[in-house]
């Protein structure tokens, strides 16, 4: 996984954040059944909406020619990949924000942030 961080690099901090982001992305994983896994009402609503539309989507694909179906499936896969990347970015950003808060309130005193 390649991670690009935005903003000024200060004392090689992008390297630190990149290593941390790599660690956090492995920690995140896909274990939706673990204790403490967050499922917001918005997520639940979106999941239910997708479940309702998924059969409709499959039926729609059947009405397309083979070429159109392949293109539609490629578009959906790209959209899924983008959604996963956004989720991972938000997950890692949350950890970074938390560490910055802990640093600014004095809990983390080391000058690595």
C-alpha cells in the first residue's frame, strides 16, 4: 500500500505518518465482528439500501449485452475500490487526529508529532 500525506513535511514527519498509516491499515483489517466495531446508523441505513438494490442491480445487468455488462461491472468494482480507499483513509486519519489531540493536551510529550 502506498500512502501520500498532504501538507508540509516537518522534520521527516511524513515518513513517520507513512509507517504509522501502514501499521494502522493492517490493524484495521476487515474483522467486522470484533468487539468495538463501529456500525453507525448511517452505515446500517446504507447497508440496507444496498441489500434492497443488489437484486435489482443483478437483474439490470442481465438486460445488458455482454460488453455493457462487463463495463458496468468494471465501474462498480472501481466504485467499490474507491469506497474502500476512502474508508481506510478516514480510519487512518482518525488515528492521526487522535494522536495529535493527545499530543496537544500533553498526554504525548515526545516531539514526534
